[in-house]
């Protein structure tokens, strides 16, 4: 790469300062301790619209920027999990494409499911970030070190959370949070560097939207 165009473009100190400017020293320090990120699906990973066809759920919409942010997190060792009250083969496929460490679908008992995620990942509640958008998420939010909401979440959620994203769910909110976590921890530059290494890049199958369904079963 041309020396006049450095990669990563800025230093980790610069990225850390960006995070501090956005959220302050105290929250940046808390985000720097995050080792596990847990996401609701509808309204967080997706815009929350439930689109049905004649045979049931037909479509869900995901944002590619969120996907890259989740890949960057994986590359530097941040565990990722989905915890949703609905069963969805579409969410299951998307999270397996992104190599999530834990996938919990159809779980209204979110506190119990969160305990399972913690056991599976070996992470502690204090180093866990939970991101949700509705009241069913609040009990699980009480259990973790950092709770995050999207702007359309009810007041009870937003008032409790340490951070409310500027972007809505399914429109870059997850990327916003992953960037803050990595920048706060001084890992953003490392993640960008790893993105350029072929040995850790996603496979062609993981980058395809047209892989046969059987591949994901």
C-alpha cells in the first residue's frame, strides 16, 4: 500500500479519542471492557418489520454496515450473540454467516437465555453489552455491565440504558455500537489491519446471499 495512504488511516489513540468525544471518558472506559455483545434481532439487527407471505415469514432486512462491524469484532476477539423472542430461520442463517458465538431463538425467558450465553462464551456479566429495543429486553439489561437501546425503544428502555444509538435498528445501529466498543478498547486499528489479511477474511460462501439453504443446516 502507498506509504502516503496509511492503513489503518488513523492511530488507535485517535480512534479512542473519537469515542471519548462521542460518549465521554466514563462510558468509553466501560465500553473498553466489553468482551461479549448480545443483540436482540427484530428492531436491532433488523428494522423490526415482520414481513409475511402466504407461507409465513418471508423476508427480513439486514444492513451490510452492521455485518462488517460484527466481522471486525470477531477478528479482535469480541464474542457475539443473538437473543430473540422469535424463531426465525432467516436470523439463524444471517448469524451463522457472521459466525456468531451463540444463537438463541424463540426465547422470551431472556434472563435464562443470557445465562446460557454467558456459560457458552465464558464471559462475565460485567463485561457484557446487551442491545435491545423493547420491554422484554429490560430484565436481561439489568444483568449486564452495559445496556444499549435504539432511538425507537420505549422510554423505560432508553432511560435505563447507558447509550442510545443515533441510528435505528437495521440501519447501522449495530455498527455504531461495535465501532464504539472497538475504538474505546484501542482495537479498531487492529481490526482494520486484520480485515486485509486473507487468512482471516470471510469465505466466499459466507459472503454469498445465494448459498443453498442446506449449507446452513
